[in-house]
C-alpha cells in the first residue's frame, strides 16, 4: 500500500510559510480546496530544548489531514530525536525536512537551504529521519535548486534523497540566493521529476489555474505546491481544481466576498486564541490583511490603517464603506 496515497491524484499542496500557515489559515485553505497541508517549520533544537514553547507550531486539526509537520536543523541525530518526539505526540501523515528556507537565522544554524551546500550532510539527515521513523511516518524533503547560480545541485540532491529512503521531494525552482526574485526554473523541476522514481512536487510562481494545468500537462511532477499566491488568494485551490476538472475558468470572488473573507479570518483568529488576546492577534494578522487587500478597489488609501489595526470592530469599520452593497455616503 502506498504510504502517501494522495499522491496518486495530482494534489495541490499549501506551502509551509512561517507566520502564515497557522491552523486558522490552514482551515480556510482546506475549505478552499487545498489537498495537502504542511505546518510552519519548527526547529529540531527547539523541540528538544523547549518542547512546550514550540508545540504550537505543529498544532493541527483532524480536518487538516493529510498533513505534514516540517522540521529544520543541521544535526542528523538531533533531527531524528526531534522527529520521534513530534511523531509520537502529534501523529502527522508525514514528516518534512526543510532544506530550502533562505532566511539567514535558519541558514546560520546550518538548517534550511544551508544543507544544499553539503549534500552528504543533507543525505545523512534525511536517512537519519527515515531510520528513526521507519514504518511509523513517511519522510519527505523540501529543497531549492541550489545555493546560487554557480551551485545548482537539485539533480544530485533528489538522487541522494531517493537513496536516503525519502518518500517524496518538493523542489522550489529557485536558488537560495534568488530568495523570491526572478523566475522559478520549471525545466529543472521537470528534470528532477524525471531523474528519480519517487514523486516530485513542483513549487514556484504558480498564481493561476491555467499555470497549474500547464505544469500538470507539461512536466513530470506528481503534484504542485502553492505558497505566495495562496497568501493573497486562498481560493486559488478551488479555482485550480475546478479548471483541472472541467476546463472552465471560474470568476474570482467579488470585492465584497474578499472583504468578508478578511473579516472571517480575523474573527476566527481571535476566537482561536492562537496568538493571545485580540490586540496580539490583530498584530499577527496585519500582514495577512494587507496581503488580502491587494487589488480590492479602495483599499490602497487604507493600507496605513490596516498596518496599525488593533481590533476586530476597528477592522470592520474600516472595510464597511468598500462593500459593493454599502449605502451611499450621507449628504452633507
């Protein structure tokens, strides 16, 4: 029996994004059609040294399944010990090793895309996870194409990871030095998918249903992962799945529907208590609200206010005049 059966059906993954893919956002993306979730990453060292403080990073609901918990670190034995603790406590559907994050504070700890500078270490880390978890939990790895343009190592990396025993690899088609600039190299992602017998999931620059279909039909990837586009428009999963199934391009949500989505996300986040009280939650939500507001008519002048919003009632008052069914302003 296939350990990750969802890979048979060209799944749409929600990418793990620190500070974004918390339990509330995952629930909303699941409603919008995301097939597979991956949590915000958690430090292996943090799990071992400060378990209670780090547990919130991999909290999830049963409705989020299939779901993977992502860890980062550069010490194979510590990664294995942390993975065992996580799997025994949370029972995810898979455990994902982050070998792609370009953020300096992660790279500086020999985690994330730093592992792409030492492929033998990457292979040892992946193999340590596979040995430790055995039949209990499949292991996957997310990589970038390399450290920089002079050190593009994705083809060798996916081969080493297959040899290490991982069940699937996600390839983000950029180097670490590109950060999120330039274009994702889908030719290289396709070559990686054809190099190995394990499934390869492609990631990078997918912002429309048409692009998802082009990748499904034009490459050998087993599925796709969507990140930044989902930050602004979580409904991309629903629109893409409908287009893949029917060929019909559905209209995006109306401005009022998008405003309602912003309010609902804020309300659910406050009710969850995930970030603390209402003020703490709205502080955590500000970047999300600014992302949602992009492209909604009338929101540009509100961006400074959205960046300071401190409560739900204040947010609702800010957005109320932008609704398509809002009454005209009273005469002076």
